[in-house]
DNA sequence: TCTGGGGTCCTAGGACCC
DNA sequence: TCTGGGGTCCTAGGACCC
C-alpha cells in the first residue's frame, strides 16, 4: 500500500503577495475576497490580533490600519500561476498528483522507503519548492488522506515536512482535539463533545454502528481513515458542476442589468467548459438580495438544454428564460450566479428524434465558434472578445478591487523591476 | 455604507410506481 | 378509530471543505 502525501501552502494567497514584496517579509498581511468584502487569507501576525478568516473587512479595517497591516484584493491571476509552478515542481518529485484546490494536492509515495529516507526526501522537496518559487509549502505524509492532513498540520508548526509513520500514529491521535480532524466541522465537533468525545483517540475507539447511526457514512469514513484504512478515493474529486458568480458593488434592480451580469458569467463558464473539453446539459441561475437585510430574497431556477453545449450564447438564452421565472420587481439584487452541470464529453452528442441535418450542422458551427473564442482568449487575452450584451459591463467591473497587486508573473508590463 | 466565491456529499421526505 | 409493502427517483437542505 502506498503512503499518501499532502502538499499545502501556508496562508497561500497572503504568501503569494509576499513573494514579490520582500519589504513585507515580516509584516501582517490580509487578502480580501471579491468586492473587497471579507478576509479570505491572513498571516499569523493578523491571527494573533484575534481576527479570523471570513471576517468582514469593514469591521476590522481600523484595527488593521493601526497595526500596519498590508491589505490586498484577490489577484487570482497571480495565485493561479504560482500554484501552477508549485505543482509542476511537485511533479518532478512525486507521482499520481491529485489536485484538491488551488494550494493543495495529494500524491502517492512509495512505502518501501524507510522512515529516515522518507523524511529526508520530503525535506528536500520542501526546500526545493521554497528555493524555486519563494513559497513555503508544507509536506505531510501518512497512511491515508486524513492522516496526511494531520501530518501536514504538524509540518506547518515544525520545519515544513513531517512523516506520520504508523508507529507515531497512536501517540499523536490520542490527544488530537476532535475539531482539528479533517472532515469534522464545528457542528459535528459540538455534537461529539456532547457525547463526551473530545479527541480523535476517543473517537476511533467508538463502535462502528454507533458512528454510522449518529454521523452517517461520512463520519464512519473519517474514523476508518484515522484508523489507517483509506476510504477517500480520487474519484471523489471528479468535477460534477461549477459556477461563476459575483456580488455587485451597487445593488441592481432591472431585469436587463441582471441578465447582463449573467451573460458575463456565461462567458466564464463557456470558456472553462471548452478548456476541459466537456459540455454541459443543464444551466442554472441564482439571484439574491442582500442576505443581511430584511426581506431577503433568493431564488434559483434551472433549465435542461435540448442539446449539451459549451457555447456562450446558448447559455445566455437559457439564463434569460431562467431569469424570467425568478425575477421580481422592486428587489435590490446583490449577487447573481450561473451554474452548469450534467457534463458530457465533447465528442459524444446524442441527437434527438426530430433533429434535422441543418440543426446538427448548426450545432457543429457553434462548437467551432466556442473553440475559436477560446483560442482568441488564449492568444489575445480574456477581455478582447465577448458577447455584445455584456459590452458595458465586464465581470470584474461589477466588483471593486481597490488593493489589487500587479500580475508579476503573467503580464510583461507588471514584471518586477530591480533597481 | 460595507458582510466572498466555488465546490462536494449525504439524508430525509415527497412523488410516483406496482 | 383503524389505511400495505416494497421499490425508484428527485430535490431541498444540511454539513463539510478550501
């Protein structure tokens, strides 16, 4: 059985911002969500001020300014590129990389190596990643994904790499607080504590039937993983749906403006579908008013397309129909979102009984158009071609990003200068 | 004034069938 | 008074993750 490894960057977004700003090496840093709304990444210095991830920025703005904290809007272009570089290097060292999120990846590791060999190999990996990207990436190794996650947690506190061997498991799990276990959120932690279970050690002692009854199959899987039996498979990460959405800077009330924002999201999802070489069979639209206000309104509607598609204008048309079902007058809308699911591979197309040859050739033309748009976006940049309906609004114009850093690694004019 | 965005999985319960 | 038993499929909502 192979060992499982987990590579995970520390305060990923905040660390990316530090790479090109050595002057901020020891400064507190926060990175804000879209629209500069919430804190989504923060360094230890900021955590020490008692601030948590998810905190609305306006509530702590004064405190942060007083402590000399550097503030950034999310620069996904930069983070995505640094992430790509990290995983590229990881691929030189290990096999079967399974990307879990922008800053995390599981991988497999040969078990025939002895403990010292594993430890020195992962230390070397950690150091190479730091030297070549400027990012501190913690490496944890264990018998299962859940154990690798625990090992990674320990690595973060030590020197960046940790191998949780079978021999060490018992001692470490015994006193591990239940809420630090991956897969146990605050609600289940609270529930477990009401049963007087406070540590992972106490949890793995419990009877399988009891766990299944109180915490469902998901809870039982976590317990098996803690016992060293792998239960979380790579298949679990197959994409089933994705979405594009954003909060507006100012409330939106008109049907046309909402549709315009949805059209921007359609372009984003269409482009993502083309790059993955898949088509979506269902399109959904969600619109929301401000959830912190009275009379909160949120509605969702979806349409199954007659033919799976990756063509933006087809999605826009579907969004218009969805919106007609859920749009209400006199509501101040705060956000909109487009979902796509029911994926199929691009080459399989099931024609319906009443399709005419003309219709299939139209569908072919649309496929080609979608590919063509993607090619233009790749060579000329994302904002050079877009549906006419979105002419006055681009996705990023809809939200505020006051503290955006340069795209150091992906745009020539933003490249770092050395004086 | 201001409160993110993007995912996954599971379960209960309703609708429907024989 | 009292209303079967065994399925499937779908959806909303909850819980979790980053």
